[in-house]
C-alpha cells in the first residue's frame, strides 16, 4: 500500500510539472532567462543562495522529473565551478539517498520477497560487490538519476555502499556539466555538452570499477576490499 501511494505521488508530481509548463525550463534558452534574476541577487549573500539552491535541487531531484542535467548546469551558471560543484555533489548525494531510503521503506514485504527471489542467485555477489556495480552504473551516466536511485532500493546493496558509489560516481559528469554551465549562454542544448563521444567515454570509464574488482577477486585481495 505504501508503495502504491508513493507511485501515485510521484506520478502526480510529474503530471503537475508538465501541466504547469515546467518542461519549458528544460530548454537551455528558457533556463538561461529564468536564472538571470536569481543570479543577480547572489552576490549579496552567496552562501545563503547556494544553500537555498541546493535545497531546491534536493527537492526536485528526489522526484522522477528529468531535471538533473539542467540543475547541474544551473549550478555552474549561478556559482561558478568550485562552489557550483560543491552544491551539486552535496544535493545529488542527499537527493539520491533520500529516494533510495524512501523507496526501500515503501516497498511492501511481498515486493521485497519477490525481489529477493529475483536476486537470490546474485544476492551474495550484489551484497559483497554492490559498491563496484553501483559505481559502474553511476559513472556510465546512461541510467537516469531517479531510476538508478529507486531501482537500487530493491537490491541487497547497503546504504553505505550506495552513498559512496553515488558520491564518487557523480563527480565526472558533474564536473563536465558544471564547467559547461559557467558558459551557459553559449550552449543551445544539453546535447551540445553530453555528446555521443563524451557519453561513450563515460561508458568506458564505467568499466574501470568492474575491472578493478575483477583484479582484486583474482588476486585474492577482494576479501579485504569488500564494500
């Protein structure tokens, strides 16, 4: 029942977002104009506005709304690279953790039992090596932010491993988007930043955690490196 209520709530949030025209801010030109007035006020109290922006990011990125990329770009535009990256990493970690915990809590026992059956064969593997698999998925930048957070709630991965993988895995793509956000006026679309070549590079980088784990397993050092 809790899970159904959660699904209905998320559906209502997404529906309201599009009905109220929020999707127009997914366009870079509209986003740029909307941020200008906010940016003009930031110099008065940069830390306050950074905290307020981070809170907004946490709220919207905890939902299925497709706003992660534009949020990260916005942080770069509003605060520059260093502070913008700090805001992004803190807010994405909190939002991801909140979604993960909420979805795991909302799962009914019947759903958990079914999930356990699905992951029974890979249960020990996911529990011991969950960090490496989660990090690989996060680094790939291919799985939508919300889907990755909520999807992992039904796996045996621990909260600690999930949080660490999220923090480390968000760094590369966040650095790219925050840096691009500092030049938001020159960007026409997100595709200009996340080009196919760049996404392919992320996919190759995503293989590194799995290769490292494979080496640790083969050399017998994984027992001391379990996450």
